[in-house]
């Protein structure tokens, strides 16, 4: 999910949608001539079909662990109801196609983050109300459950969410992974365009710092704490995109049609060439 990805993931999602861990979910390049590529089945998971700690609550496990009273059981069922609603709304916001231009992809990511932010706001009150109703003993048993993963992901040896976030935070902001130099080589900008590209480079560095500053200093032990961490991470990613948007829009608008086509096509095929 979004909150487990670092700045490199976000950046490559804008510039090279067929690259990196989640970029491959956008489909293989070079197969269509339309302005958007179909979203593959794997994108559904990244887009919100499973979101441990937000929309994927193991109700049977929780009930077995906390042994809720009748009133607590009603609050747990309400949590499941609003979580299902949040998941449905989040999935409904998932695009059927992903634009091939960097501006279009940035806007797609903005919409997805906005939908995720809304989902957090939907789930938070119900979770806090249920958690507050528990005794200290029940809370500790609930805390011990931790985020879950689907059987399919466990059997496939998929990377756990804490591990994924730890790697994202340790590698995020590494300028050697950013495609700015590749853009320079591909576009061959004029002096005026290079000035705009330098602005984009500066915005990229600032946005990276925003996301890096939101990396957790430790792992939250409570479900309410984990949800707060999700909200903080999503907010940082939103701020990063907001920081990037003006500079990226300005640079892209400065390009002629040939340069735009090279930008759209060559960067997407860089992974195959590399």
C-alpha cells in the first residue's frame, strides 16, 4: 500500500509507470498506441483490495482474542462495516487505465492518495470507539494480533508491510535513483528548459525530504497508533506531490511535441534498456 512506499516509489510512479515494484502493475510497455495503458490484476492489491490496519480486519481473530461483551461486539461489527465501506470507496477510485504522461500519472496518484486519506477518516472514529471500549487486558490481546496478510501473500513469501516500509525509509531520497539526469539526456533541453528542469530537480529534493521526514522512528504497537502512522505517511506523500506538481507542470509545458513524446516514451522504456 501507499504508506509502505518510499519517495523513490512515488517518483518512479510519475516518471516510469512500468518500472519498480509497483510500476509493473501498470502493464508492459509497447503494446498499445492509446494514451493510457490497462491496469493489470496486480494493481488491484496495490490500489486497495487489501489494506492491513485499515480495511482488512480479521474479525474472527479479534473476537477470539478480546472475547468482546455484547456492547463491544456491536462496536466491532460497526468497525467492520465502516471498513468495508472504506474499502469499497477506495477501490472505486482506482483507475481502469493509467495515463502515459507524467502529469497524468501525478494526477492519478493524487486521486488515489485523496481516496486513501478519506478511507482513513472513515475508519478512524469506529476504531477509536471500539478500542476505547476495551479493558487493558483486551487491548493488549488486540495489540498482539498485529497487521495481517492474506494467505496468498504469505504463501508467496511477500514482503511484510513493516519490512517494506523500513526499506523504503532507508533508501528513499537517494538521488542516484532519480530519473532527472535521464530526463536531461532524453529531452536535450534548451537553456530556458534547463532552468525549468533545475527547478524540477530542486522540487524533487524538497519532496524527498518531506517523505523522508515522515518515516516512523519506531513501530506502533497499537492499531490506533498504526492508523495514525498511515495518516501521517499519506499526508507526507500528498505534500510531496503538491511540491512536485508546479515544477513538473512548468517543465513539461515548456517542451515541444517531439520532446514530450520522447519524455513519455523513452523514460518508460529505460528499464528495458537498463
